[in-house]
C-alpha cells in the first residue's frame, strides 16, 4: 500500500511538471507577441527576464524610444483582447504614460519603464537627468 501512494505522488508530480512546461510554452508565445508590438508603440526592449516555476514571472525593462503613442497602445489592446499578457503589459504602459507627466522637473526625463508581471504585477518608472540620459543614449 505504501508503494501505491508513492506511485500516485510521482504521477501527481509528473502532471504538475507537464502543466508547468505547457504554461512556460504559452508564456513564451505571449512574450513573443508583446515583443513584436512594443516598437510600434514607441518602446525599445532593453532587457527581458523570464522566471519559470509554478507561478511564472516576467520582468521587462523598456526604454522610451520615439514619442510614445498612447492611441497606438489602445489600438493594439483592442486588436488583442484575448492575449492576457499583452493586455497586462499595455495596461501597465498606459498607466506609466499617465504618470510620465507627474514629474515636471525641467532637468529630468522619463528614461525607463520596468514591468514585472507576477502576482501582484508591478511597474517601476525611472527618471534621469536629461544630460545624463543623452550621454547614456550616445
């Protein structure tokens, strides 16, 4: 009887691993979609980190490229309503866009947006001095 319980435990573990692998494949497919649409909206992907596990986590560092087009973000969101990851990233970027004007110091400009999709999601905005930002971009 003890071996029967052990076999059932092994089966459950295998099923969880298979589900985790399937979720990872789905996550990476969603990330590819996100990476394809961000440049159209004015963002450059500086760094992408994916942590796979029971609860996957994605961290994306974005640089503000040309002027961010919030209307484009809304259009992309409307066209991809079934993609939950894309919806989460675009919603975070629209929220970040609203906060962009919150810091109105003449010497600072919004340089980076960091999106962490996990439970709970998180968005970090980084302002840098305009001179330092221009030097870093060169």
